[in-house]
C-alpha cells in the first residue's frame, strides 16, 4: 500500500476519533445540541419511549453515545484498514443524516445561512472521502517469491 495513502488515511481517521471522543467525554453538552434539533416522528415515538424506559437515558443521550462509539470505532477501523470499507459507509450515512438534521439552512438567513451552507459543504466533502474509502477495492496480498523462482532467476543470465 502506498505510503502517502496510509498517512492520509490515518490523518483522516483522527478527525472521527477526536470527534467521537469529544462526544463521549461530554455527553450532556452534545446531547443538548442533539435535543435542540431532534424531532422524533410520531410513528417512532412509542419505540423511542420504550428504549428510553429500558436504558434510563433520554433519546438524545443515546444518539450521542451511539454516534460517539461509531465515530471512534470507524476512525480506528479506517486508520488500521480493518473493516474500513464497511464502517466508512456507515459513517457516510450517519454524517449525511446529521448534516441535514443539525444544519438548518432552510430557516436561516444572512451570516447564519452562509455558515450553515459551509458546514454542509464540509460534510459533503467528508462523505466524498468516506465513499472513496468504501469504494476502494481490496488489495491483493503481495506475491512472495518461492525458492524455485529465485533459483531460476540465477540461471537466467
């Protein structure tokens, strides 16, 4: 695997590991942001209430915890190139949902709208990079020279 690809993959993964760790280290603050934008559809209200009853946590905190774990796990997977393609797809889906849910471009104006547009554009760029990782084909294991291969090369002068 080319060295620059490995370095780039590790540096890219740091973003997700740091973001996930920040969520997990300050769950109440992250949950406050999520709850300000969270709208549970009426058809899912009963399920959300049951899950809250089972866990004893509000839905916003559950979303933050699951998202934080997913970001850390996805970042580690991408950095280690172990399960990177599958977790990159999951991260891309999660990022698309959170970009639409958290950045209210349609109901803002002026500077706030411009900031929200650029936040969405950053998310789109990250989704693009995640899709490149998810779409990268598996690399074949390097072919090792056998004893007969080496022996034949010494006689071919």
